[in-house]
C-alpha cells in the first residue's frame, strides 16, 4: 500500500483503508460459525465433516484448512470425542469449531496444555459415569433380590417357602439368623476355603509397606535410578521382618496360617484369642489383652469376625497406643476399623502405613477418608479371590447343598 503525506493523497488513502476494513469486517461476519442449534443434527462421514467445516471456520490463511489427519490427531489427543462407527454428530462439529477458532490465537504449547486438562476432566467424568451406572445396577439387582427373598420368607405355603440359604462366603453377617431360625431355614457357609489366599495377601501388604517393591519398580521405569550418582537408591524406610513382633487379633484358620508364615520370616508372634495358652500353635504366645497387643507389636493384623463387640475396635484410643511407625493390616472386615480415626493417625505420621483389603462400605464412597492417603494401601477385597480359592468355594457350595438335600446338613451356622 502506498504511503503518502500530502493532504489529498492522505485523505484518499484513509478513505481506501476504511473501505478495506469495512469489507474485511463484512467478510468476517459472513464467516461467523453457526450456533449450536444450527449445526446438523444427523450423522456425517469424514468427507462431509471437512466440507461443512470449510463454511464453519474462519481461515486467515488457506493453509489452515482442516484435514482428516488433523481430526484423527485431535481425537487421539482427547480433544475431540471418538467417532461413532466412522460417523460424526453435532457434538463433534462443535468441538472442531472450537479448536479451529482457538488455533488462531493459541500456540501449540497452549493447545497441549488444554489437551492435558481436557483429558483429565474427561477421564474423571467417564469414571464417575461408570461408577454411578454400576451403583444404579447394583441397587436395582439388590432391591429385586431382597424383594424375592422377602416374598419367599413370608409365604405360608410350606412347599414354596424358602428353606435353605447357602452363603458363598465364610462370613454370614449378610443373613438375619434370628429370622431364619424362626422360620426353620437352614443357613450354611463356606469355611476355610480362602485361608492360604488371605494369609498370602496379609504378607503382600506387609512386604509392600516394608520393602515398597512397587514404588521402586516405578522409580526405575521413570528413570529416577538412572539419574543417581550411586549404585543403589532409596527414599523410603526399608524394614527387615526378622525379629519384628506381629500381633494377630483372632486365631482361627486364617490367623494361624498368618502365624506360620510370620514364624518363617523369623518374626515374634502373639495372638489375642479365646483359646487357652496351651492350645496355641508352637511359637505363638497369648496376648494379655487387645490393648497390650496393640501397644507392644510392630505390626497388627486383624482376623476376627465383625460383631457388635468388635465393630470399630480399631479406634483413636487403640491407634494412639500403637508404636510410632507401626503397621496395621486388615483383611477381615472393614467395619472393624474406624476409618476416620485411622486416616487421622496415618496423616499425622503415627503409623508407617496401613494395608487394607476391606472397607466399611464396598465399593467405597468418594468421600471415604482413607482414599488418597499415600501411606494407606487399599486393595479391592481380592484376598479371597485367587483361582484356587474360588474353585474350593464352588466345590464346597455344591457339597453343602447335596448334604442338605440328603438330610445330612453340613456347615450349618444356625446352632
């Protein structure tokens, strides 16, 4: 454009500039993206999407045209939802419009930051949606199961009435035993099918907290070890189990299996149990009381049933009596632990860590106080679920039913 400083030429130039600006403004207004209501509300294939976006976006440079590879990259980077069977809808068009507009004013680095933020939000939203759907289905199923059981319980017809409940677990607190006894219903359980599997999980948690193998494997994978000056590297306490004192609360089948493994590690073992001292396995001493066990042991492992007497037995009082740097393991029942009190003890550094395979509510609610605490290691109630244990469970369930049908009931929990 010619630059002039003489009066007439300057006036002509200013007039020409205003005309160009006005024309450019009208051009931009003609390219204004369509509103949401105006976007096509029917499926489009890729070539149709690209053709539509030619009219939908403002391009200051002809090289800015949207291409199929760009759409695929946006999808791969979670900026745009995936196509539904190679078909795109108005939601996809809205995302693409937004991205094409942002590209005019944002750097590639800014777009990457947006991608990361959007990816995280999308993942959290999807996880929340899946969890809500699972809860809805579970509630629906449970409601119908309860209604069916209630209907059977109330039937006067002796032939149609419920006569047998086979619990596919060792614990049977899910059944109202008083109501079953009143109606003459037999209730059986599956004792000791997962003893070795649960004991194995106890030491999986103990070793995880004492050795942190998973943590250090991740440190190696992410290159932390490679950046060290020395041949070895650690940034957490590492504990030797030999000589440590393990307290077991409840010395049934699982408690005894845990004791055997602990003795193999060279640990000292004491147990809080109703058994007499002379009835305990070799190498296991009887604790004077629960309080004495909590205060004297380096590791406490719970293996007792959940009853009104044991509910929240692990509370602020008993946690405060534990050694600083002690470890709590629970593979029994979540209700044995006051979770708010345990969360407080872990956050304040009173305990080295807690290994839990059970919680008071399963699956846990998002506001469970133990979620997100770094030194609280939670597995999703899988101690019992090895393949071998599940095979034993189903075989015993069949045997329980056969025995009841033959009039020789076994594993009846109603005394």
